[in-house]
């Protein structure tokens, strides 16, 4: 790790020790939402920032704590590489004031923002925020500017959405390109402002979601942690969006897909779209991974998945991880192959409903995290793309280099407790550049997390801190016991302190009416 004078290090990952003099320790809890929405676009500084990502109780979404305004108002936002707008929920949003909306979303109004309480608030455009979803829900409101603090670093006058009509009980932190914001008048995003205000050296960030059973992951702004991945980083060009022809998404090409089974047999998927390389969008804000229908059907047949009714949503036997403990799905990008273990292919969210889904051949049915993108064809020009969500990203270490339009990717070193950070510069250089960066030689820790934590109890629909609801299917509405992980936040030159925040509670499960909330922008 570089000396404090060389980089500005904030909110380091769970369990990382530091020799720095100033350490702020956060206590964070987890929540639940299954999100299937990608927000689609309309037709000389030295610093590294990191911020902890909070993994929710069912391991389906990741949240980051920020403060908005002066003085700061604490808000938990869903971290999303698939969209570009950052937006917060108004204290007077429909979810705060309309009981029928609260009943529909099975949630109360939770983390909110009140501009009247901020001395740095400014209105930019009344009614400018207009992000809609296929299912009919959406986030609508104004564009504003205000200060946003993340891990102690303050972004001045950040433009963001101020939502008064919302589809969920949490806002979004969009990390995408400014060309993808939900307005014709483009504006600097959070990544643009981190760079232009001198808080990071390069417009780049690294994502480490960590093990599905861990308490959370880390986003590192402006740097790469070489202890968090295995072997060399493979550098891939970001390709132009299949939707716009411009650089609007973190889109790369997949060259091969395969399945390895416990008995050592391998199934290679085949399709004309793979022969030509398959465009794939890397989206942390989407829970599942969606493949072209012909590829998805091959996977379903191989693992014995069954689809439900008109929704077409794929389910598997909840016993699949026990029946095939060594099963992996493998994604090849150029010279890099990322293996996703079976625990990230099966999502058990249905509780008692898992035994009562009609027409499925399983004693207990679980969501399969590989799905067909056929449900998106009605609103998109082509089915020949993949949408790769957090179930894949947990197995990968991904560097999003926006300055140089490239992605660095490698197998994640899960549950790493050490850190070796290299700063990235605007020219893409680090120690030898992205392509010269190498991680650890092999998985350094057990695949089972060793973190210990205290336990708290939280119930759905309460007015505790956090969000809930979700853009699509969500978890059971029962109470959950959730560990409260301790996260170290290293802020050189700042005083130490501590705070406790909440994360989104569970929301009601939806089984029969599977609605894919694939988002797009409207004007």
C-alpha cells in the first residue's frame, strides 16, 4: 500500500488491517432485494478512494452508505454499474405519504433526503428525472445539486436525481458513463466529479463483491488491489453499446461459455452468437445473469432447470448445490476464464413458497441465477447480448477503466484479508499498467468466510434505516437474523470515529407474477 502522502485511502474492505494512524470503523447490516433492472440509455491528481459495499441478507444486492447535503443526511444507495444517474428519495415521495404504495411495495419510507435541511442544495431542473421500467414503475422527480460524502471524501455540487415517485425504498448510485444519464442534457456523473475535483487520479474503479456468504465487498476508486485477484489481469476493450452505437455501458465480449460438473464432465455451449463473440454488459445492479435464449436453454437442460408458466423464469432444485457441489459455470473473455461456483447459481428466496409452486418438478424450488433474455425482446432491438449480474461478479475482480475504455478482469481471491493497492493514473498506468498487474498466485484463503460478527434482528416493513421493495422479485417478508459486519475505514489525515447504519429490510416474495423490471429511459 502506498504511503498516506501518495494516495487518499477511504473505507477499506472488511477485515483489512492498516498501520495508518486514523481509522474510522463502521458497523453495517444487510438487507434484501432481487433486482433485475438495467438502466438503459436513450435511443495532476493523486488519490485512491475505497468504499465498502454492503451485501444483503439473501446476497442479491449491494448497497453503499453516503451522506448528502450540509449537514450530511445519511442515505443507503444501491451500487449500480449498469446505470449512470445517482438519485435519492425525497422525504415527500409517494412511498412516504401514500399507504397504497406502501402496501404494494410492502415497505415504509426509509432513507430519505430533505433539501430544506441542506445549506448546499440547489435545484437544477424541475421534473427532469424520468427513469421508467417495463413493468410500469419508475423513478420521477427533479434534478438537483448538493454535496455528497462517500467514505469521508466530499464531492461538491454533485448533480443527482431527487425522486418524488419511486418504485423501491432505496436510491441508486450509478457508476456508468455520463452518456447514459436519463436526460438529453448530459451532466458530469459521480465518477466524472471524483476525477475532476481531484479526489482520484483516474476515472477508474475496481469492484470486489467477494464471497456470496461474506458480509460485503469493496469498491476501490482510482486504484487496484492486487491481493484481491488471482493471476494476471486480462485487459479487454470496452465495446460500443449494441443499443446506441456509443460508449454508454460497461460492455465487453464473451468468447466461450461452459459447464463443469462434479463428475469431471464438461459441457461447452454453442451458438452462432458465441462464434462471433457475444456482447455482455457487466451490471452490479442486476442480481441475475441473462443469456440469449438458445444459450440459456442449453444451460437449463444441462442442470435440469424448469421454467415457470408464461413468465419463463427458470427454477432449479434447491438441492442442486448438494447434488453437484463442484458444479461451475465458466465465462471466457479473451484469455481469461472466470468460474462461477454452484452456490452463486442457486438463489433460495422463496421460503415456504418454495414447496408450493405449481408445475415445477422439485420438492423445493429455487431461482436459477442464469436466465433467458427472451423477456426483453419486446423492448430491445436484438436478443444477441448477455446481461451479467452480481451472481457472476462475485467470482471476478473487475477494474472499470473509463479513461482508457477498458476492463481488467481476473478470478477473485475470495475472503482475502490483506491488501496491496496500486494507484491508477489517467493514462491507464500503474506498476506496468493494467496489463502488467498480477494478483496472488492462488486462492489464499478457505472458500468459507472466517469473519465473526454480532447479530441483530430486523423485520420487514419497519421504519428502520435502509431501503426495500426492489425492482423485481424479492425475498420473504419474515424477520431475519442478520450479522452486523465491522468494516474498517481508513482516512489518512482525518480523525477516527464510528457510526452505525441500517440496510434494506426484506420484502414480500412474488412467485406467480414474475415481472422483469428491465429499465430504460423515457422522455
